[in-house]
C-alpha cells in the first residue's frame, strides 16, 4: 500500500487545501516456468550452460589446422630467445678533483690527460673522459669551490681527489665537501 499526501494551494482563492490519496497495488508476481527460470536456477546451482555448437569443428581439416596452430604457439612460447640487455661497456669511473683556487686542480687534470693520451690539453672545461684500459674509461671533472657545485659532484663521484694548499692548510669548504661525500655514501 502506498499513500501520497499532497498539499494543493491555489493562488486565486488564497487558501490551501490538503488532500490525502491512498493507492493500493498488487505485488509483482514473478514467472514460475519457462527458459528464464531454468537459466536462473542453473545460475544459482553454479552450472554454466555451454553451447555445444559454438566451438565445434564442422570439418576434420579445420580441426587439424587449429590443433597444429595451438601446438606451434605452445612451442614458440618455449623457445623464446633471451636477449642480453646489459650494455657492452660499463659506465665510466667518475673522478672529481676539488680544492681551493690556485692549488693545482687544472695542472693535475692536464698531467693525467697527458699520461693517458700522450697529448697536451690547453684548458680543462667540463668533464673529460679518458680510455684507461680495454674495457675501462674514466671521467675527470674539476669541481669549483662552490657549495652547490660540490653537492652535485658529491652525488655522482666514484673517487674524490681533494687538493689542499700546504701554505694555508685546511679550509672550511674542504670539510663541507667531506661531509657531503659522507652523507651521499662515500666512505
């Protein structure tokens, strides 16, 4: 049973009128026989109805072709070639040369380049990569005496060469760089 209470107002008369409407409907009566009921029953039981004609082969030739194709796919999956994705050459060994200005960083880099390449280097600008063996390369970078540059170099260095001015001694930046190296896993 469903009841609707509706409030009706009219503007012309200026008063409101309440009207209560109650409506009764018969409940829905479900189906008791037929295909739909059988399907619902099978669904509840967990049985899945399969169409026997859906995947049947009408000829022996198509059945043979499908069987051969299935075997080829299985065989192909077994013999997938394994690709070696490791690079041929390992990445270069990264060496950073740090220290205060005028201590000889550029001179050290020039002498290392002359030792490995037998050539003179006019200026040290940017990273310099040298071949030190058949499968070994080294990259040398001169680090300026700036804390931001030192932090960037500390993150990527494999070896740090710290040059110290013997007449002046240790500077604060040297200890800062050592601390940054230690924080980034340098031992």
